[in-house]
């Protein structure tokens, strides 16, 4: 089978598409024939080892000190169950599925194995494999951080509104009937409005922290905000959510009730909730580019430029 292999940290050229042996599922695993997988900003940050302050050692220990411990890249996937282990009861051959392998990686390959109790669920025929793979990265992060925090009429500001997480956050916040302001460049204003933002701030012309507005929730998907910068823009009892936070900020969040950060959960319940949102038209993924698996280097180069709109997906069917 074809798989994207990385044996070092660095620029996109550390990735090579090679032929390797198809994995064999263990008793509690399913073997998935992958039709689509994602190339996310998270994948690219990990490839070049661009991690938040204070997280270098912990991240190296998790992913590999001198080189990546897992040789096949990628986390988010969609496809079809090709085989099942002896003890599998939740899936059968032919089921359409989507999910994420998380830190186990391995999604940028024609086949992968995943335990049946991990973050993988069946999907209906009404969703394409491309859409399914694109729902996961932004959908999981947004539901993990925003669910239960925003209410009808909440004022929500999303910094980085045109990316995978930002575009998901706009739609899901509107589903919960919040008032949404998106921060993006002028070139992405039309997109951000089209997916539901009530207001748009062009960060090249205006700094939202200087406009006197206050928000119940500020979600930073970019990594260039801090509590000190945003404090005066938070309403009383408001929350600042920093997705790409360093160790010092994470520790601060233990004592500051207005500051939320950490790692999004990956589980079946959240995946099923994403599907419900998709089927009710509450969340449709924004897809910028689709590359064949053989062009994974080009996909990573494109994401590294920092100007993608929504998601970048790999097709495994070409």
C-alpha cells in the first residue's frame, strides 16, 4: 500500500510516499481502507516541530526524541472497513467510517488499523469521504472548547476565522445562536460572512482590542493572543480560549477562571455530534484544496504558507 512516511522533523520534503506492507488488525481493531485524509495545521506544526513555549521536551517524548516514533503521518481519515479483528462487535466489513488516530498517527496511508473503542464511528452515505475527513479537526476542537460555554445571544469573537477551526467555530457558534465576530484578512472577509459571521474585523486595518467592544468568548485559533492583550475585551465572566498555548499559559489557566486552554478530546461522542450538526446543516466543512496522496509534499507546502481557507484534504482514490 502507499503511505506518507516521515523519518525526520523539518520542511515538507521530509515526507516521502512509499510502498509499505498493509497492516493486520489485532483482535480489537478494524482495518480501514482510507479514501480521504486531512493535512491540518496541527500536522504541519508537528512535522516542523513548531510547538508552544515550554512544550518542547514533553512533545518530543510523546512523538519521538530524535525522529518521529510513528513513521506514517496524519491523524484524520474517512474510509471503509476492509477487515475486522476477531473480537470486533461495533463494526462490520463495508461500513463507511470516519475518525482520528490522534497521537498514533498513520492516517495518510491507503490502510490503517484502529481499535474499535477509539475515536471512529460509522457515517451515512449522504456524506462524502472528502467532507467527512474535513469535519474532524475543526469540529472536535470547537465542540470541546465551546460547547456549554456559549449560549443564545453570547458575543463570540474568533481570531483566525477563515481556517479549519475558525470556519467551524463560526458555524457551530451560529448554530448555538451566538452573535459572532470573525477576525481575518480582507481577502477572507467574503468567506467568513458567507458561513454566518455577523461582523468581520480585518486585522490588517484594525486591532479588535482597541475598538472598545467586549465579548463573552474570545477564541484564538492562531496563537498570537494572550490574556494580557485580551483582558479589556472580555466581558465580566468572559472566557479567553487559547488553542495553541504554551506551558506557562496552561499553568496560568489553573488559577485564572477566564482562561481556557489545553488539548481537545477525541472520542466517539464528539464525532457523532459533529455528524448531527452536518446532517442538520449546522456545520459544513470549508474545503480549500484536495490533493492526491502522492502530492502530500505540495499539500504541506500549501498549508505552511498560512493562507489556506478551511481545510486541505488528501484523496487516496487517484
